[in-house]
C-alpha cells in the first residue's frame, strides 16, 4: 500500500486510516524489506519542523506519517481536500500489539523511565494474550551505550520496535540509527508507555470522541497553555494558507 502523501505547511503527512496503518506494519514485517519508520504528525511537530530542517528531513525520510491528531486531519481536509481521519500514535501502538499477538510477530519496548517501561512490558501481554515482548530497555541510555543497545535490539529478533523518548528526540534517534536496525518497523510513540503503565491518563472517551483531547489536557494542566499556543499558530497558518490565492 502506498498512501497519498500530502503536505501541510510544507510538512508531509500520509492519508491513511488506522486499519491501513496496522496493515502497513504487518506487510512490512512479512516482506522483509528494510526497516520502516512510522512517525506521528501533529500540529506541534509540524510547527517545529518548519523551523528545524533536520526534523523536516527525518519526517520526509519516514515510511509512514500518521495523522496523529485532529489538527493534522483538519488541516488535511482544509488544504488538500483529503478525506482522512485521526490515527493517534497512542492508539496505533496497541492496535499493532493486537495484530502482533494474532499473527505472531514480536515487539521491543525502548523508552520511558525504568518502572514505566517494565510495567508496560508486563501489562501488554495481559492485554494482548500471546504477544511476544522480545526485549525492553528504559529510555535513559548514555550515548556511548547506544550501539550496545542496537545490538541488543537486533539480537532479540524483534520485528517491531516501539520507541518512547518524546519528540523530537525519538525522531532524531530513528533517523540516526535506522540503517543499523534489523527490526522491520519502528514506531515513535512519545508518552504512550506512560499511558499503558497507568502513570498518565488519556482524556475520557467523551472528550476523545469530540476530538477535544487537547482541551481536556488544557483543563487538567493549565500550564500547558503556553505549550499549546502553538495550536493557535498552526490554525492561523492553515487559514492563511487556505486564503492565499491559488497560482495554478
Ligand atoms: N523519555 C525518555 N528518555 C529521555 C527523555 C524522555 O525515555 O531522555 C521519555 C519520558 O520518560 C516519557 C516519554 O519520553 O515516557 C515522553 O516524554 P514527553 O512527555 O516529554 O514527550 P512528548 O510525548 O510530550 O513528546
């Protein structure tokens, strides 16, 4: 499957559904091609990539760029007339684990604090019986121990690597080490291990259904307002782009 790739404010994003994204990973595991990078695109990342050429390049090199939040979906609809829905990274990871348990491929968990990582490795197989965790490592690894970790991931025989270092750290890591990885796919999952381990809670279903997860987070942590101002800049940039006269 080659999804349609569009650009939002110069940053690429793929028009894919959740089901297509899981199929994509399963196909890559089966095909034995090189390692595919699955990276989430959201307004924060788009705005950062506009001023960070190396992040933009690493996004361009990714195999699958999922529309992680409602902002990316809304932008895609408005600017590219693209009929897409949200593929939150935090939901794609469990969906991949579900498929892995069903078809027998294995996963490696890299990232987050030690107790979070250990707890996620313990919980996932109870949630997805049959899931094989090929290995795990917390996300606080010294730079000079990184090649040893790559070796460990490769030796584990894992098919899929989930990496939870936060953004843009995890994108930089993927870009730097993908050539040395023998896993078939790697997904950057941000704070998802914290959610699985129960350390961080996602918004209640009603907020998620109404695409208001960002608003719920704002209510819980008003200090995020400063961080979330980027959403306003993103919305204004999308509207400005939409109002620009078309040259073709
Ligand atoms: N993290 C890590 N190593 C680091 C920095 C962060 O493993 O050197 C982990 C952190 O423990 C958390 C995850 O990265 O589990 C996401 O961090 P954060 O919430 O800062 O990132 P975001 O999801 O906001 O991009």
